[in-house]
C-alpha cells in the first residue's frame, strides 16, 4: 500500500473509539437481555464485530500491527439491509441439523405413534430409522421436535433462522421445489445462528454414566426410554 493510501493516525484513533463505544453498547445490551435470542444483543454483537474489523484493518494498514480479536462469523457477515422499509410480506427460513444418537429410542417413539393409529399399516416403516423419522416428522411440528429432541433419540447440531423481507407474498407453489435458492442476502431482516463454535464450554461437557441399566425398568431400557418420561398415548389434539 502506498503512503498516499494509508489511513491517518486520526482515522485509526477514531476506529479505536468506535470499538470502545461498541463494547459499551454490547455490554449494556447483554445486561438487559430479555432471553437467549435477544435481537438487541445480536445487533450489538454485529456492531462490535464490524467496529473491531475496521479497527483491525486500519491498525494494520497504518502501523503494520494486528489485534487479538477473533469474532466468529464475521467472514460470512450479511451485507447491509437493502429491502423495503415497510415490508408487505416476509419469509422465515429455518434449518436445524440433528444427529441420530439413540436409534432404539427413535424407533420406539415411532412405534408408539403407530400404536395410536392402531391399524398396523405403518408397522414396517416404524421398524426402520428412515421410516421412523418420516413418521415422527409427519406427526409432530418441527418446533415440537426441537423442544423434545432427546425423547426422539436425537442430538441437536447447528441451526439457523433467517427472516427475509418481501414486497409481496410469493405465488402459491412458486418456491416449493427449491425453497432456499432465491434468498437475497440484502433483504435479510435478522438472522439467528446456534452452533457449538460459539460455545466456550463445548469441550467441558461431562457425560453421566453412573446410572446402570439394571436400575431401570428392563422394558424401558429395551425401548431406549427413561422411567421418568411420559408414556401416555398421544392426545388427538396433538396430531395433525
């Protein structure tokens, strides 16, 4: 970089002050947060990340020095919002990943659903993992699966939720074949990500292996269920 293109010392100082202001704003948002996914905290986090990135770049360009800042996700940061100020429609895009960690529990839950139907038509499907997944995701809403994933033998992985603004609702059936292909990043109103990469304690998880199988009901152990779980048949109003 030529001397003419280098930032001035005043610009670097201004960027440092912007980081300080963003730090104060982020701390204030954290202190008054209303929940795990508070949008004010999310916005303050992004502002802090952006201010730190600007300062880091100017510091390097001017003094050939770097900062110790490493904020996850800044490389994939969304562009500034360029959608309508007053959206007439919106789309909510959600992806949740799971690992099947207890297949027997999954199969047992699917078989319980089929037992409520009591016609025997799904017995073969309920005996395979992919068939059981189809039964359970056909029976329960995705949000209920997310809140009860452990009951279904699943373990949460990464998840993301994007809210995008639109001028008008899409025509019926327009995007069903490729629901995520037409996302305009500049129309994303907000985005919420959940991932182990943000969890400082991910390596400190302790598994409890003290509960022996001979202390449980043998029938429940065979099905992969705990004694304290609700084994009542599904209520009719919880079925689709």
